[in-house]
C-alpha cells in the first residue's frame, strides 16, 4: 500500500490544487486486523478529517454530540448547515472528484460511497483494495 499511497499523494500534489492538511492511518485502539477496521491492518487512510467527516459518527443525539474527532480535527469550523446535513444522513466533503479518481486509479475505495448504505458517508476514508480486485 505504501508505494501506491505515495503515488496518489504525488499525483494529487502535481495535478490538483487540493491541499492535504491532515492524513491519518492506524488508530491507537486495541483490536485485531479485520475487515471491519482496515486502519488496524494498515490498509486505510483518512484525509483532512476536519473537512470530511464520518457523518454517522458525528451526529447529535439528544442535543449531545456523538463522536470525538470532527470538532478537533484540522482547522475547519463546523457550521450549523454541516451539522444539519450530517444529522440527516448527508455528506460533508471538500474532496474533489479528481482526487477521488486518483485514489481509485491506484486501488483505493472511497468511504464517501457509503458501502451500499445511503445514510453512511465516511468522506475522509480511503481503503486499499487493490489486491482484492486482482
């Protein structure tokens, strides 16, 4: 995955104006590598989480925020419109289609597609599936 990720980042830098301010990978959580969390396997990255939230993880329940990363990640100030969109199962992202296409060309799947669930958008998330398709 490393070589493909480096190729993605290089191509984004050379052919787009999109600024990657934050990139994350393996979480400091306990657990084993499995298909439910490819971060633990070193097969997933999150791009600019402050601008591209995992909406279901950041919705409010009973007027309380559920989730812990969006409001502290990056320098993005969350707007009420974005909160409302997430709470309704919508997608908040600033990742242009060209950047998504570059990731896909190198074997990544974009979490913004939602894994077949119309109320699931993890816009920051890219999973490495290259060898799954070969």
